[in-house]
C-alpha cells in the first residue's frame, strides 16, 4: 500500500505512530514520508500551539506541507488537496509510502476521497461575508439548516467561514447536496486508514495537560512574535484554538487562567467533532492509543501491507 492515512482526535499520538510506522516500513526495505494533514501546522511560526514536531523530533523522516503558509494567508482546502496529492504522487513515483497524518477531517477526506470542490463566486462570497459580520454565524447557520439540514449538521454553528462557503456552494450550484460530502465516497487512489482512538476520560486528561504544557512551553511568547508578522490580520491563523486565547491574554482581554481554561474547553469540543468525523471512515483499522508501542506499530504495519 502506497498511501496510509493516520487519523484521530488531537492528542492521541498520531505523529509518534507515524514515525514508528515509517521506521518499521524502512526496516521492511521501503521508504516512507509524512504528509501533514493538520490545517494549522501549515503555518510558519505556529509551532507550540499546534504540537508541531521539531526537526530533531522527526527522526530523519521527511515531513511535507509543514510551514508553507504565512499567518496572513487564508487556508484553502481546495489548495491543500492539490498540494497534498502532488506530494503523495511524488512520493509514490519515487517508490515510497506516503503517510497522510493529521486530525483535520475535511483536509484528510479531500485527499483520500475523489470529490471536487465547486467553483467560487466573488460577488456571492462578498455578500455572504458581509452578512456574517452583520448577522453573526448563528443566523447564517439557521439559514443553512433551512436549505439543507444534513449539510448544516456537519458544520459547526460557530464556524462562520464554513457556513459562508456552504451557502456559497448552494447558491452557485443550485443544489443543496453540493455542499456536503458524498455518502459513499469513491477513493482517489487505493489507501488504508489507521484511526487512533482513546477513552473519553483519558483523552480529556491528555488534552487539558497538553494545553497547560503549551503555556509552560511559551505559547504566549510565540504569539507575541507572530503579531508583527500579521497574526491579527490572518483570516484563519488568528482564530486557531490556543492562538486566539493567547492573543486575548496579550491584549489584556483575558487573564492567563481564563485563556488556558477557554483553550481547554474549545480543544475538548474540537476533539469531539474529530471523533465524530472519523467515525465515518468505516473501513479504518482502529487502534487504542493506550496500547503498547509495539502492538500499535505491528497493527499499523499490517494495515499498510497488501
């Protein structure tokens, strides 16, 4: 198998498993490279709050699509799909195995499934974005629900960008279902999926500890360094969980304890959405994140072999 997706909620150990698997594949006589599928790890300078592996922590395994955007750039799933597939094609053409690793569900699905993004309309987009500012995401999400309840159910009611995009697609195509993923997606190319899972209580404990560690490791200082680079102007980056709260702390709009608690709550909510998203991958091999490393590596390697 030349494409393996390693997915799961944040904090379940996807990066470590990917490195273990890459080393196991190397021992079997092939090479493996990691293709990032975490939307926030695309951004240069956003390291601590995204748990991005340092160069030393990557164990010599090549990692692609890290640090490819400035914080002022808007992340685009369509652009990511193009770039990730090009990277995977290149890895496979060189005889390697591509490990698609991350917890951004839509980004993963955009690569492994053969669906196409409808075009955009600048006039419609501008009008909807103006309505978002005026009315807020709640009313626009209600409108989306009225047009297509199934699509609305898969879009966070607070995610204004996703709501605007869904409404734009519906208006451009005239088809509500055009804004949702297919019920039975067709694979882009043959692949295997390894889904890391853990119990809710253990995951919550991991996530809360992780957020506290981010602050200890200097997230606020990292955000301070990103402000002159335009973080506050970033459409996507400034809203990232942890970064928005650290920025609020810097600006005096939150205390440190409020920023940490707010980040923990949002991270838990995001993890629940990730778990829900990855449940749709019915063909995935499920692994308990608490299993011993040797077992996880063996099961993942078995999933990787034809």
